C-alpha cells in the first residue's frame, strides 16, 4: 500500500463559478465530467471516509510545504489549501482555472501573469487577495526548504487583481509546479516564523473544508462556510482514519467502512470488486515510473559498476508480476520513460532498452571488469570492502516491500550482499529526505510532460540541505541542471523531445535511478454512499487520494470531491 506524489502527473478559460455552473475543463475537447447544475441543491450526505497512506502516528500539523507530515500523505492538505490552477493528471493538458481565472506567458516564457479570482475568502472569513498570492511565492523564493519544486523565482509583483512572476529562464514546462502551489494567507504565515518548521495546527485555507476535530485516531474535516463553490460541497464531512499498516486499512475497506482509498491491493478483483460489483470499483491509471534510487554519496551505490550490476541483475517482469501483482508493467526503456504515457516524446530513444529478465552472469562480468573480486563469502568486494547494501522502504507499502525482497534475492544471486529492511513510513520519509539510505524503491513525479519526472529525479536544487524534496539520490551535475533548464524553456513537444535526449542518455548510461516498473495512480472506491467518481470512461481527474498533485503542492482530491453527489 502506498501513495503516489503526484502523481501523476493550455488554454485559459475564465469561469466565475467553476463547479456550480459545471466544471469547465480547458482542453482540446469537451469534458463529459460536468455535474448537472440541478444536482447542486443542498443535500445531506454521510461523512466520507478516505484513506491514502498508512501512518504509525499523526500530529496536529497541516503545513502544506512539509511533505513528511502525516496529514500531507493522508490527503488532508489538498482539501484545505488550493492552487491557482488544478490539473487533470490523466488527461493532460486539460486543466481547470481555480484561484486564478487565467494566466499568460510573456518574455519568451520567463514571466507569467495570473489573474486572481475575486470574491474568494479564507475559511476565517477574510478576503483572499493578490497580496496573499504574492506573499506565498515570495515565501518560496526566500526559503529553499519550502520551495517544494525548486522554483527559481526572480521577482514577484502585483497590479490590480493580477500577480506576475519572473524567472531567469523560460518555464513553459514548469506550469504545473508554479500554478499548483498551495496558496497561504499572509496574515497568518507572515508571523509564523520559519515556514519549514511551522506546524500550522489550525490551518487557514480557501478550500472546501477546514479542520473539524483532531485525535490520534484520525482527522475530521468539516465544511468551510465561506467556500467560493459552496453549492457543490455535498459531502458534509471527511474523515481520515489512522491505520498503522495495510492490514487494518484493507480489512476496513473490505468491510465497507472506507469510501475512497488509493492502495496496492493484491487480488484486487477477487478480494474487493467481486464482493460487491455494483459498488466496488477501481481505476489504476498510468502515471510515472517506479525505480530503485541509489544514494550516490555512499558506498557501494556510488560506484557506477555496482549500479550497472543492479540493473542487470533484476528481473523487471517478475517485479511487475509478483511484486506489483500484475497491476503495473515493467519499464524497459533504459531512460526510465514510462510508455505509453509519454509515447509522444520517446522517439529518439525508443531503441534504448533494458532486459525484461535478470542476467546475473552479465552483472558479475561488469563487476569483475571494474576490478571487483569475489570473497570467500561469495560476495564481491573491492579495496577490502564488501559490496553490501540494505534496501529500505516502508513495511506498510506492501508492494514495495515485496519488490525490494525480490530485488535483494536477485542481487544476492549476482554476488551482491543485499537485504531488505522495512521501516515506518515517517522514518523512511525522514531518512530519504536526509539522504540516510543506500537503496530505496520510489515513485517518480508525473506531470503534463516528462519534464516533471526528470526534474524530480535529477535537479540538484531539490536536494539541498537535509530536507530533499526530489533528487533523493543526491546527483549534483551542473550540466544536467543546465539541460533541465533548456528542457523547461522548450515550448513545443518537438522541442522538448530534442531537449530530452542528452538527459535521457545520461540516465541510461549513468543510472542515477534504476527503472523497474510503471507507477500507477492507485485508486479504489465504494460508491454505496456517493456517485460521480472519475472513471476510465469519464476521466475528469485521477482518483488517487493524496495530498500531492505531481509537480505542485496541492492534490486533486478537491476536484473529485466536488463532483460527488449523495446516492
């Protein structure tokens, strides 16, 4: 069981009442997702129960810029805080104007101007203003630790009801990271001190919900009485129960006690759907790429030959079939590009592939050629040090735990002394952010283009200090950073495809990440209480219930919940 940051991963339309008059999506084709305006009449529904990530413990902390807080992983923040734009992560480039009614690029993509929606209030009744937007972006500009996506903001200015951001380089491919940022009130955060350590126990947001009650057993959100789309909030309350592992969460789901979840469920059809096919459904939409992330600052994963041997030794087909229960597919393009999600960009590197099965003999040949020798214990060593590593992931993420156990077994067969260690979710989040690990399985960012994925993997600005929000392997390559900037400046698919080539070649040759399988946007739901869920036939949004919208800092939970109607 795990959540995916989101992932997973344009024309502007001004709409005064987005949902109330029909959620108007911006895309090349009309959306079939629009809820009927007649359904916006006040209706009393049941409390919706939502589960996204198992947590060993929770604290009353709702800072949307601290990804290690339990509330972030559980999806709570995405219903309290809102972005300027919401993005449809399953039908890019479709998006929904939100706190901004429109945007416009200028100066060759080095400046973007947002027109801010009028009449919006914070949940304490005060007005949301362009000054709040400017404050939020200036806070990111001045505080690296909360600059979740490493936005390189030069200036922020306001004029009337518009806010303009400028950048040193073009940002066309970074729209999602910019406009997906959670907006926070200057009146509260301006006196909060260090935004990276601010707990935010009584969050003030513009979203449809606000904090109702907090206990160690769970968090309840209640309606925001000042919400600007109040007519469409037909779910009266949302409860986020705490489950310390997948066992309790799945038991509750199978018993009909959870409405909405996003988990890896072995035997999904048999154990969930078939027990109540009229109400139990799922949609595991494709998103990004799972990979083994090696710490490039520690032995032995800082050795290229070791990373090459790991890639050769693993059986990606087995990892997909057994580790991911056949719900995800092996990623065989050596650049890490998930297909068919990013098929439009893969042309020049389509022939760069990895084997679908393990080749331990080839792995041993690579190590031997690099000067490693086998010791009496059957494992390779060099300079008196054994090639020994521990793969870590949350024990509660049962698919990753199974994948890692299989990988450890496959590496031992190739002469690498590998073991898997299951951690608590909070401990793993902290260790990965601090760089205290050797090898871990991790999802990628999704996004509107492959930029978000590669930037999340390789942008060294995301791994400064001890609180990384990306580049977890700690790559620090100025050339790659410059190439990412070039990619960000590419305004067309053709230009992006060419800008990607040197980055893709670097990944394939140097293995800063080792691709394994596709990364699904896990999503299962029970429609016994509510209808209007996103489906493959009505893909108005990803159904994955998490606080993160890949590339931004708010989730897409809000878009989904505003479509729900009591049964």
